[in-house]
C-alpha cells in the first residue's frame, strides 16, 4: 500500500506503482466506442498513462488539458487518460474541452488495472476510484517514469514526466 492524502486526510492505494525499469503490467481497458484496448495496442510508442480519479474534477481536468497541449510536441508518444469514468463521460469531457490528442480509457469494468498498477484507492471518500499518478512506458513496454501524486488535489509534475520521454 502507498499512503496518499485527500485534502490532508490519509488514504491508501492498493499497492505501489510499477518499478522503473520493470515490464509494465498489461491491461485491458475500455475505449470510447466500448471496444477494449490493451498495452499491446500501443507497442512501439511511448505511453504516458495519466491516471486520475475522475475527469469531472478540476485537477483531473487540468492534467488532461495540460497533457493534451504537450502531446503534439511528444512525437512517438500517446497520452492516455485512465479513470473509472464511463467512456461516454470521458468522450463528452474531451469534446467539451476540444481535447484531440488524448486517448481516454476507462477502468469501469476492468478493476484489475487499479490493482496491477497499485493505483486503486482502497479507503476514504474516493474508495473505488483511481489515485492521481503518471506512469510512462517506453515503446518496448518498460516503465520509464512514475509519479504517485501524494495529495490527490495536486497536479502531477508535468516537467519531470515529459522530461522522462
């Protein structure tokens, strides 16, 4: 378990983020058209997993917008927002915000993602959602960078994350 906070109140995740240098855990998540995507769908590309509790919150929305703005600069990189939000809500959010450079994937029927990435919140008011974290995976499926944001309402360190690319 990893300790994080929500507005200063302690809560825990289901584990630790994958170790830098390790093989990224495979995943199956739901895309906007209700098809399933796995890590293999992104083979050969850097993948920035922007893991968030819900795109319906200000900080999550800001991280999606910020990564969307940087995605075009990243070349062979894909930004993937991962949340428990339904694919319909993810799509509606991106359309409303004109975010065109992000893949949204939902873990709503794929609870294994939160456990295999150590990102499921296991107690507190957001129990059942995902924590705020960034995991960067290289084109060969190895973890290059991780950040577990210790305070859920804070934004990730974009500079460090994008610098890892």
